[in-house]
C-alpha cells in the first residue's frame, strides 16, 4: 500500500513536471490549472480508468495535464508532448479529437460534463455495457448553468456509471470563485440534485483512491468527488497565488527541480471489462411518402420519416426538449421507446447528450423548436470542433407560426447554423422532401440541421423524385425572372408565379430546400437564363437564403440584380397569413418584387 | 381576514375566467398554465406588489394570466383583453414590452428569472432603492441550466429583494416534470444554493399570503415560494390532466360557469415606497487616443475607452464573465468598482443581468470572449424582442488569437450577431476606432456588439478622424481593385496593397469597421471605381463581412466580381501569423486574390 501511495505521488509529480515542461515549450498554456488536478488524475489512471472507460476533461484548459497523462499512459512520447500548441501538433491548446482517444473538444467551460452525461446515458441505455465515464471539472465552470442542467439530468437518470471529479482549486482567472474552498457548498448542491458527493483533500492520494473506490460502488446515482486542491500545487512561486492563470511558469527549470525533476513513470491502463454493444432489432421499413397535392406539415413528415428510419436502422436514436408533440418526435418515442431520450426543457443538455451518443457510434437526431436551438448555440459550435456527426431538427420556423409571437419564431436559425463549420442546412418545402432529407441526414457527416414548419404545405415533390443534400427543384418554370424560395415561401412563390403568368411574365421558382450546400448550378442557370432573382425567406435578411444565393453567384459570370425578401420588422402575434403578408414574403410581396425586376430588365 | 381571503379567492377565480376567455377569443394560448398560478398572482397583486416593484413572468406562456392581471389592476380594459394574440393587439402570444409595464419579453423558458436577478442587482447596487422584484417561474423551466445559474448567482449576491414564485403544477407540455410534485426536491436544491425556500399549497390564499409576508422579511438571501398547484385548476375537464397544454378549453362557457362566472373585481396596486435612484458622480474625462503608428490591442483600447466613458457618465456600468483581464474590462472595475459586476463564468446570467439593468435605465456593457457570447445567443435573441439597449464586447476574435485553438476563437460571431434584429456589429481595426465606437455604442439603441482583437494592430486612424456607426475608412487608395477588410485583416490588406503597388496594381483598402450597418456608399464607390472586390475576414465565410458586402451591392447598378476570403478549414493551434497564412487571409492570400481579380479585369 505504501509503495502504491509513493508511486501515485511520484506519478502526480511527473504529471506536474510534464505540464510545466509542455507549457514552457509552448510559451503559453495553463500549467497551474493542471498542477491542481495532477494527483486526481494520477490515482485515476493508476488504478481506476479502464481502456474502455471514457475520460473527458471538462476543464479543457488543463490540456497540459491531459497530454502529460497521455504520455504517462503510452499514448504519446515525450517528443510529441513538447509539440504542445505548435502548428501541426495533435496537441492543441485545448483538447480536440485530433489526438486519440479524445472523444470531444473542450475549452468552452461547462460542456464536458453534459457530454459525459450523454456518454453515460449511451452506456446504460444504448450500448448496455459496464464502461464508466469520468469527467474532470473545474470549480470556475460550476458557475455555468449548463453544469447544473447536467447534474440535474444525470441525477434524475441515476447515472451511477458517471463520476465527476471537481478540482476545487479556488482560484479562477481573475479572482476567487463564488464558493472558494467551501466544499460543503458543493456537496450540498450536488446531493440536493440526487448525487452522491465525497469531499476529499485533492492532494492526498490515499483519500482520492478511497473516494474513487466508493464512487465505483455507489448504485443508482452519479458520484462527484469534490477535491480541495491548490492551484499551481508544488511550486511555491505559483502555488495558491492569484494572477497565475493561463501562463507558463516564469522559471520552468527551477519549478521542475522543486517538483523533484523529470521522471519517466508509465502506467498501463487496465483492460476493459469487454462485452459487445447492444444491437437494436430492425425491420423492413418504407420511408413515408405522400401524394401530390396533400397538405402536410413538414414537422409531421419529420416525425414519420424519423420513425421509419428508426425501424430500418437500430443506430438511430431521438432526443427532444419536451416538445415532442410539437416537433413530432413523439412518433419515434411511441415506436422506439428504448431509443428515445426525453431531455426536458434543457436544450444544452440535449445537444450535449447527442454529442455524447455519437461518440459511441450512435446516430442521434435532436429536436426542439428551431428558435430554442439558439440556447445550445455554443454547444453546436463546439460540436463542430469535436467533429461530431449530429442531426438537429428545428420546428416552428419563422413568422408563419402565427399567434405565439416572436419568442417562438426562429428567424436567425439559418444564419447561425450556416455559420457552423462543415454544417448542412436544409429547409424542405413539403413532406416528401422532408422524408428524403431526413434519411440523407443519417449518413451526413458534421452538423446537419433540418428546419420544419408548423403549418401545412402542399406536397409538390413527387414521391420518387431525387431529393438530395445540395439539390434543389424547379417548382415553376419560367425565364423572365427567378424566384428562389424555401420552406413556407415556396407555396407563396408558386402562387406569385401563377399571378405573374397571367400578366405575361414567366417566373421560374427554384425551391432551394438545401441552403448549405446550395445548388450552385441551378442558381447559375437561373441567373443566366432569367437575368434577375428575387429571394424570399421566412427569416431575417442577414445570413439566410438570400445571402447564400448571393454567395453562390459572387464569382459567377452572371451576377444579376438580386432582391432579397425577408422579415425586416419585429413580428408580432397574428395569423400566419397576416404576418407573412406584413413581412412582404407572401405571394403579393413576391409578385410585386418579381414584377418590378422583370420590368426593369425589359426597360 | 376572512373577507380578504374570500376576495383573494374570488380574484383568483376571475383571473382564471379571464384566462379562459382570452384564450377562447384567440383560439389558442395556454389557459391551463395560467389557471395553476392564478391564486399566486391574486394574492400578490392584492397585497404585496407595489407600483414600483417589478414583476416578470418567466413562464411567459402564462400570458393569459398576465393579461388578466393587467385587467384586474386597471392597466387594460376587458375589450383589450379579448384582442389577445390578434394582429395589432398589444397582447401578444407571450408578453412583450409592447404592453406596459412589461419590462421584457419572455416565452423562451429559463430567462425571466436571470433577468429578474439583474433588476434586483440594479435595485441594490445601482438604484439603491427598496423596490422588490417578483418572478413567476414554471416548474418545467427548472430543467434549464440558466435557472440554476441564476439561482446560484442570486444566492451569492444575497438578493433579498428578489422573490421567485415557482408554480409547481407538475405537468409539462407532454409529460410530468422530472420532480413532479416533489416540493422538497425544489426546496433542497434552492436552499443548497443559499436561498430561503417556502413550500406552500398554491391554491391556499392564506398560506400564500403568509409565504409572501415571510419573503418580505427575509434578509440577505432571496426567497422562493415553491407552490404545489394543479394545472387547469378549477375546471374538471382539464384540471391536472395530461394533454391539456397550450390549447384553449374545449367548452369555454361551461368552464366559466364552473369557475363561478365572470367577475369584475379590481385591485389598486399599492403605492411605491418612493425614493430617487442613486446617481453616481462623474468627472471630466477625455476619451483615450493613441498616436499613429502605435501598436495597441483593440481589447485594451476597449478597456480604456469604457473606463473613460464610465468617468464621464454615471449611467454606464460594466459586466464581465470572469475574463476581465482578457477583455480589459478590469480597467473599468479598478476605476469604478461600484458599477462593475463580476458575473463569473456564466454568460447567460451576464447578458440577462445586463438586460435587467437596462430595464432600469442603466447603460450596461457586457464583455467576454466573443466565442463565449454564443453561450448566451438565445438571451441576445430575446433581448432584441425585449427592445433592450444592450452593449456587448467580444474579445479574442478569430484565428488570430493563435495558440489557444479553435474553442477560444470566435468565427461565427459576426454572422450570429448580424442576424439579431436591429443589431449593430462593429469590428474596429485599431485603438482610435475602438475608442470612438465604444462611445457611440453608449447611445446606440438595440443590441450593439463590438468585436475586439487579442493581438496588437497598428494605429492607422488619426485620433480626430470621424469614426461612426455606419462608417468606414479608406486605409489605402487605389482603383484597380478594392479590398474590403475589418479588424485584424486591415493591416494585412494594407500590406497586400503595398506589395501590389510595387507590381503596378493600385488597390483600394476599405476598412469596414462598421459591418452592420455597413457603409453602402463607400462600397458602391469601390464597386464603381475599382470594378472588382476582395473581402477578407477572420471569420467563417458564412454571414460575415463578405456577405454584408454582397448584400449591400445586391441591388446596385455595379455588381462586381466579389471574392470572399475567410477561414474555410477548421483551425488548429499555431502562431497568429501561421494561422492567418494557413487560412489565406494574410497579406499573401489577399495579394494573390486581388492580383487575380485585377488581371481578370484587364484580360
């Protein structure tokens, strides 16, 4: 026992030394935030972490410690450790999946624990395997609501395979945290949310060992190890000192000497318990289709298509933010209860859980009102950095929802989700398009987003027609002017084209159901053949369909006059027709704009 | 006493009846979520709410109850009540400030309480007045992390002028909440976060009265009244029934009869305690300025400018997400400690607190890394619906931050914040521009955002030059090709223009420091006189500067070839120069693009 104790202490010192060395080599980084947690990680890798466990550094700025741990466990060598933060290195400033076995990117505080809860949910309810999820959290990030959102959800789900290790070093970036070293304050909060919580001295390796052992025995609830630590532990010049956040030590050599010098200890992470992930049964399932002329809400088509996809593919899972009877993911729940996750009104945890599930190879679709995806925007941003494959469904787009008013209307979702790296943004205008696109999303890498409508639209796309990411369709033929529409505005654009036809103006309606990537060839053809373009969207003018069209044509030889129709004033309550008319995105508004452009062209 | 009890019961019934009537007239709405809270509100307005108090419905979908209360307190008449949710009515589907005295829009759950905490902070530390803040919360929204973020912060601040009334009606939109009627679960959580919590029967008006009286006497901590209620209380067809969320009652007349029929009770809200808001002393203060050629980080200029503004104007306050030594709001804290608010790493609460302070007429500037404003995106979206005047500062923009890696790099902030209704988006390239724009933001209505840089840039703008929202400046003269840049890329664009000059290509560099509104006249002149445009930004290609330029020229007579340079691959760690070069947004990349366009024009 004493030998083990000594080894762990030495290992902790090695992790500190390597954190100091890596940061010194980089000339930047967070060594002091690493040194506080070194003993916690030393004990974990020495005797608890198994090869099939997941370990997420929610305090991603402790990346020096993370990489020092990868070295100690044989994942990287010392030379690579010293590439920290340099161009081309796999060891980025904050961990990313570029360096295996890193599951997700962290560095935006308050996200690692919600994702860890997602992995733990996958372990229990999907994989049905005994691996554990460990999550190193900082005390500063305990100010983030997302942590408590996750703590509440994990407590409710009774995730006894999840252990949060909270490194209470008391010092944030500029000052003491709200709770300082009030470990009881953390314990009270955690217990109130249904967790088991153990307060320990985070530099007493024996106490840490006992705490981890206890965590592994607790049933029916997650455990938090709340550890009192010293920031910069082990080096007097920085230990427990304010003003030492996020910078290399002034004298690394002296610090390394004070820590007892370099060591070359290594740890073999314990073998996995093994077992194969659970596989859900599948059945022959036809994707749904509708007859031309049917009136169907695309959100309903989403629910039906997802349910059919879930029947055909056991890897597909659904999550919803307690609005499943609005998004229609309730159909999936009813058909595939085992693979449905109720995330309650907690959009950050919903997205994080989906990220955690895709870490394990599952194919999650997460749905809520499109407006409320904005609550999880930072999580979606980080999911892209995590190279996560994530499918989001946002219903109730735009002013066309009507009476509920602007708080429920997504009007910035296309813009914000187009600006996610590698994203796909889809906005089908009818049920058949929706069904095809939902199926395509299952195989789409990166973040894909489908925007669905509250109200019904006419089915215009034949069930057998090719509908694909990056595609579009001509909803009305013409060559005097082009109208590029999506979602609810396609019906309006077709009505406008019919009106214009009666006036001798032939308008082409392009249904741009794939906004990112957009169908550049169809737009170039429209520009060339029609000479002027009206874009129309139930969205603010910035960053949506209109901007996507302008971008697609920016370097084209044909750069026609483009008039963007969009929602320009803050909407109110009203009927869908009244609000679309008021915003100038209904058939009247479209016909006026297209008529003016067509006449300009002639004149 | 018994008379008072009867009156309150009757008043509660009236609020129910009017909620049912308003929803019936609208054909939509949330009467059952209103009926659960009717007694809580009846007692509040009868004997606790004063005219200078603030009452925020965090559960904004209980708008029928809110409007019924406005009628009972003489703010609207019965005819207006029945305009609920109709076009032109001030009574929108969820409350907005269109109907006084509504402070803010609600309807995105989990936001009302954080804003209420902001108003309560303003009361204590800014206004220094005895008004109270009451906040009606739903139990479903207790799943949102933002509620606990706020509960933690309010507990830490000891906001004894804040009372949360939690309407525990047990039923969410589709199912029972996580806690159901486990009032103790809520009480334990709240107490753990430093609140006083009182569990009551939410339909016992005497018990409610006692709870409110108790709340008013508690010192040094906020109070929560945790009320067990029945959704749809008083009408058997819906009372405590699942599936009755968000729809009018099937038989309104029968329900009204069951509730005892219409009443016409009215309440005079108690007179305010009075007192004038505190006024902070001011002093002569010169906005800072720098000499041409100085190398200064715009984030540092932000800190200096804000500090000077705070000296000159007592209404200016600053909030920061515990990164004040990075954003440089620490200078403001040091100079004006009374008006600085440390929000810790809690961006949602930070933005919500700023919204609450501007409700009271203060002029808040809230700062963090621009990347982390994405955490508060839904709050910013709702702030626009609240018609809030809010100033946001986001530092550490783009890949030019270097080694910290992509989690810390704002690359979607211009896009997402352009897509906020009525927003202003500024990205100065040097310190003098920053100082002028910070001063301009103080008087700018709506949401304004200034994006600052981690690294230093050369001061190119003379201190006396006109710098204004909607403006731009020519950083290099030329007319063979135009380069539109902003922020860090202006230096690079000027260097590129100098290289091109040596090749006989005369490039105009437009410094578009105001991205929204953008200087359309300067861009049209560039299009007309230069014939081709390169845009360059340290941001994803979608929704940023390039799209703003394309939009400005979409309907112009001159629609030149526009080549957008932006960050197109996921960045890694590296030096700022390496990363900007890798993204093709440095002087080399800009020169290549501009050269190609200039030659195309000739050829």
